[in-house]
């Protein structure tokens, strides 16, 4: 991944920086932390025949499962424009219901960057975008 990428836990305020890696690789390194299992990850990659950790449908299913079943939010800085951010969650949750909430999270994550209060923010709630529910084969 190029640019800043973070997993942010809305309940604990914990962060996992994935700027030098990727969101899927963080999940694969510590699946239990993100509410999935090694078995689930293995099954998705076996089902699709894809290589571990690469872009594809297995990765998409795994990330959607994390977002749908945990308080983790996927945060990414847009590659094409400075100070533009995307937040992905499954549904609105306390602490992330609007672009204003997302900006407040950015300010708390980057106190050394006062311009974050002016960041362009897009909040995506994937339940509204995807018709298919996440997999029920979590464990």
C-alpha cells in the first residue's frame, strides 16, 4: 500500500498502522485480533484459488467479514489527492456516523497535523453498498 493506511477500533481506539503493508496482511498476521480465524482465511483462499494476500475476491470477503463482525474500521489516505481520506465500516456505529466523526478520528490519530480538521473525508458503509451479507462461515 502506498500512503497512510490504518485499522482503527472504534471501541478501544486501538490502531494498527498498515502504511508499509496492507489491511489484509495485518488481518492475516493476527486474525484473532480482527475477529476471524486462520481456518476462515484459508478456506476463502482455497475457495477462490487465489494466492494469499493478493487483491481479489478472497481478500474482499475477508475484509468485509472483519468490518461486519467487529468494531474495526478501515482508514485509508486517498493516493491521488493530499489530505483526502476514506473510512470504511459495515454500518454506522457510535463514533463513526458522519464525515464529522471521521474528521474527529483523524485529528485524534494525527495531533501533530492540525490541518486534519479540514481533511476531505468519505465515509462508506458497506452494508449499503453490497447486497450480499458477509459469510456465515466465520469459524
